[in-house]
């Protein structure tokens, strides 16, 4: 039976409050487990850190999305080795290059895909600003070259990057749908056409929240058609700390991001559950 696993980003657990207080990794994972998340998302490049985190996750019966930021084909090799030792749900590549031409991307993607074939967990390429995948149209061109390219969809970057007018027209919906049709995992953040991350609990932001919930639901339906009968889809709540989070004059978040992560988790699970009713 297909299932959704909802993760919480460890980066999003950073407070970055003016009081200077931060929780330990142990405290953060305890909070995440206690709130009913299925796993976490975090940087997977440091073997010692990964061992520490993996042990904590095992205690709570959770899994992980590993993240990495390769600039070359060979940069991926040590991360795959660490991930093979530790185990995870999937590995997320943020391609840390900024080519101007499609031809420069082809050897990198081909190399990463060859390496990914050697491991027994999925490897996805994330859509993200200041990366190879920064621009929506450029990524659509990449999909023309690699129609089966497996993406990790963080569509907040495309909305703010392209500054779609409201209401979103059918052409732009179609562009996003094509990204979602190639997405095998998702990062959860709600953008407006001006900000990459807005407060989802504010009533005047409901139109943007509903837009993203509709897009994610489309992505879920698309994934269910493509995935195997017993596969699991990972959705990561990724409400980042400042400067992603909007701050007030005191330099602190305008909302409780943890409370909003719990809100997002419940809304996403409700959308998923509605697909089988």
C-alpha cells in the first residue's frame, strides 16, 4: 500500500533567536519524534554527524532524507558511501553549479545518474535557487533532455523566482505541473510572488497556502500513478529560519515556525488521505 512519510527539516529547527539559545540535535529529534513525524531531513556529508543522527533516528523508528551539494560528479561519491553505510529513505542533490548553457549540465547529470544506479536508495535532484535548477524554464529544458529525470520538487523557488501574477494562469499552472510530474519527493514551503517563505498561519496568506496545497495534491496524484504499489512518498516540512523566515523589528520570527510545521504536517496528511476517500 502506498504511504506518505512526513519529515521535518533539522535546518528548520534552528531558532536563530536573539536570545542565542539553540536546542541540541538530541532535543530536536526528540521533539520531531514526539510530534509524530516519520523522519528528518539534514546534511548527509559528514560521516561522524550522520552516525550520531542515524543512531538517534533508530531509537525512534524514524528515517531520513540526506542532503548534499555536489559541484562535480566525483563530489557525490563519498556521500553515497556514507548513505550506504547509514541507510536513508532517499538522497537529495542540490546541484551546486550555475551553468548558463544546457550542454554544461549534461555530463554532470549523466555522471550523477550513473553513480545513483549503484546504490539501493533513490537519488533525486532538487529544484532550488542559486543552483543548476534555479530557473523554471531552464529546468523545463533539462526535462526535454532527460524526460525521466527524478526531481525533488521545492516549487516555492519557482513561484518567487518567476513572480507569477495572481491569479495564476493556466500556462504557469502547466509549467508547475510538469515539474510535479517529475517530482518523486517534495519540500514544503509556501511562497508568494514576492517572498520565498510566508507565514502560513496568517489569514491573508490563505490564498497562497491553498495554491500550494492544490499543487502538492496534484503532485501526490501524479506520484501515485507513477510509483509502485508499496512505495512511500516523502514530504519534508521545511520552514527555514531567518532570513527565510520573515522577522519583525526585534529580529525574531513573526510566527512560531514549529507550530506552523505541525500545521503543515496536518494539512498535507489530510490532502493525502483525501485521495483514498
